[in-house]
């Protein structure tokens, strides 16, 4: 291994190195043997296929990539150890040339954090104040949950519930064709097409109507996007919502534990207060930590930003996956997403999150805040108690050295935040 270049900037060491041909050959042999042990090769027992056969089976590039996956990490580790380079996070390694093999390693260095004088930071959380209109919104939502729908003899109005026959097409291709379709008229509803609901307002039972609306340019079916959709609708039924009276019967319908509406309101206030206390607690903790970040001097390797942005993007995709009906829908949405703009949008949050993590770690170090074995065990049991009949399985997974380390870090972070909150509120 030949070290070609070394430079340090922004808390990152940049190494450029060239591997000896013999090292690359050894890596290819090792990768070939690994593949021979794991894949089926016609005419050979597992583990017995020679390298040239494996290369034909998987392809030269695939074999090279398999070899580099472990070789580059080992080569980077060797360079770090030989040159006594401190490492704060996983290095980033990129291949520059393949023949000869030249690669670059970007190695994050430990950050520099100088905490500001936190004794000068004094603040109090916002008091919880439940407004009457919040209570009324909850009551209205509860009324709608138990509302009934009754037929009415009048023209359809917005928010009514309708039963209709629908025939529609775009350029002769069917769009939606359904008998006795049931849906509620809602303003700004874009299904089945923008403006469709407006066309049904003022129709009477038995009326038939034909009309045309233009589908949006971003319509899910790209062949129909931006084109005119022709609809034919026949109205069979109009129902309006009937909300219950705010009386004892309504209270009892919500729960047998409620004696009257006063009890309902008291429970709503209790729940809203609990929710707002938690929201205010989280907001105040963020405000306190951000205050310490604001008066501290923090320098860290830029590579950490990319790592944090990667995490945020993965979390975004995970949340998105939970909100869609299929992988195809997920891929369609992601296909419309500008990845670079998405990453740039997360960048400021990523930087602030890194700074928060660093100042909390530095505070824990200075204040000697630690997590005991007993505290880790108690937290594991707290997690396990929520797992129902999978408690033992969960206990084993949380008892690994890696999991216990992560739980210990979480406890230290919580204790550090609590310490800062107490200091900020102290007189």
C-alpha cells in the first residue's frame, strides 16, 4: 500500500493511496471464495468453483465490487493505524482509479466543542392554557363521530352525502364507471377530478347531468394528465348529517362513565392539558439545548452532515411508506421528488441536530453524567414491559452489548437534558 497524499482540512483527513497489485489479487481471490461458498455453480460443489468460473458466473464488475467491499475498509483501517490518525466516525472511501487501484479516504476527526457559560441562560416554559375554542373543536369532532345521515328532499349541498351513478371517459378510455357510488361532497376535493364535486351541487334526486372537467397536469395516469374528462352522473339519494344534541344522552353514548356533558368537558380539558404539557416540555427542552448551542463554539467534520441527512431522508421514506398503499405508489412519489432539493431542505436541521448532539455530549463529559448498569437494566425492562407475549425475545435483543450501549447513551442524553432544563429554570 502506497500513501500518495495526505491533507487535513475542516476536521477531516484526506488520504490518497494506491494498492499493490498483489493486494488486489488477494482481495479478488478472497471474494471469489466467499461467492463460491454461497452461490450455486453448475458442475461444482459449493466452495469448489475456481475464480475464473465464479467471474463468468457473476460478472467481472460484480466480483470486483464484492472484493472492494471488505478490502477498502481494511485498507483504510491500516492507513489510519499506521499514521496514528484519530477517527471520530466511519470514514468515506471512494475509488478514483481501478488499474492500478487508487482510492481516497475522508476520515472525520474528533470535533472541537467549547461550551458557553450556561449560567447566563435563564428561561421558563410556556404555561399551558387551554382555550374554549379548543374544547369546542374536540366536542364537535366527537359529535361527528356519532352523527347519523338522514335522507333530505332538497337539492344537494356541499358536505351532503350522495349516492350516484357515474360514467366517465378521457379520449374514449374509461375513467370511473360505477353504479350507486357513495361519497361526501367536500370543498376542494380533487377526487375523482378537480371541480367534479362543484358540478353536483344543486342537483336533485333523479337528476342526470353531463359535464366536462380538466384533469390536472400531475394526474396519476400520465396518459390522461391535462386532458378533458367527460362525466355523466345520475343522482339517486341526498343525505345530510344530523349531529346529536349536547345533552346527557350524548355523553352516555360517548362512554358510560360520563354522567353528563360537564364530565365530558372535564375529560377533554384533562386530555388537552396532558397533550399540551408534553408538547411544551419537548419545545422547552429544544429551546434550552438550542440556547447552549447558540453560545458555544462548535467545529466538526462536514462529513457528519451528509451522514445525518442520509438518516433524515431514510426516516422520510419510512414515514412515506407507512402512508401509501403499495410499493408502486411509493416509487411513483419518490420518482417525482427532486432528491437534491430534498437533501438540501434537510441540511439546516441536520447541522443543528449535530450541534445539539455534540454540546450534550460535552456537557455530559464535563458534569460527569453517566448511566449505571442498574439504570440500563431498568430501561430495558421498561421497554420489554410493552411487548406483550414477545417480552423474552425483546429482552434478549436489547441485552446485546451494542443495544445496551445505545440505551446507555440515550439515558445519558436524557439526564443531560434534564440537568440543563433545571439549570435554565434555577433562580
